[in-house]
C-alpha cells in the first residue's frame, strides 16, 4: 500500500494535458494499493453532479480545481477533482486521505457535494488561496472525545459521515466566509469567531 506520508501531493493542474499526465502518474504510484482506492466505492467515481449555478454562471464548469491544506498535518493538495461531467475517482481518494482524522489516522469517503460547496464558495469569494482544513473527517471515537471537551460538538456530527468541514481562508475574515456560505443556501453553516473558523456541511439548510 502506498505510504502517503512520503507521497507529497503537490500538483498544479492547469490544462487538460497536465491533468491527464498527473492522473497517469498517480495511477502508477498507487499500483498495488487497490485496497485504499476501494474506500470511496464506485458510486463516487460516477456521482451525479448535484450543483447549483447562479444566473450569471448558467453553465457548469468542465473541470473543477480545488486547493486544500490540512493545518493539523501540514499536507497540501491542489488538483482537479471533477472533469468532463464526472468526479475523478483518483482525485477523490487523495482528498479522502487529506481529510483524514488526524487523531486516529482513519480515512473515510468525503461527500463530493461538500467539495462542490467549497469550490463555489471560493468562486463567490473571488479567492485562489487554499482552504485551510481545521477539521475534516472525525471517527466516532474522536467525536466522542471532543464532545467531552465541548458541548458544541454534536453527538451525530456530519463530520463522522464525511459531510462536514471546518475551515478558514488566509486573508479572508470568517465573518465574510460565513456570509458568503449562507448566501449559497447549500447546507449547514456554523460561525465560530472565537475559534476563527466556519463550519460547512451538506445537511439541511440551517445557520448557527
């Protein structure tokens, strides 16, 4: 199985040529690591595009590039996770690992629509800097431990389903991020100014 701690993913996919080359390189790197690739399941590779577009952007992009940085592990990633109307399975697997529970090392499939929320949020904010991940996936054990420390941690947190993320973006106030996320009306938005992060999830539309 591939050792991801040694495999630093620092791709910058600018055009289709670079994207294809990068994907082929990644597939060579993970030869023999089919067990990890199975985490997301085939449904992620062929997930339907569940994306809302404003009247000023009526046509869905042919590909979507996202830049992420996990502040707890130092891992960084920039890659196209969507192209030609489909999610890229290999890219989703890389993202799953980046979102891992840094306490336990557990990896879980991340909901592609959460990535779409992040993509659109950055488009609406007009920023290109990476999204800083404060908390991505949480194992049930980690979530239970966090609940002992704070009553604000939900018992059935969507973090445990790979459907939630806590973020900040360098140079953008959390208040501005929150307002832009609320305007999108795409799921839950939590505002934590004292801790300097915003929570996003793919659950019901709600604000706190």
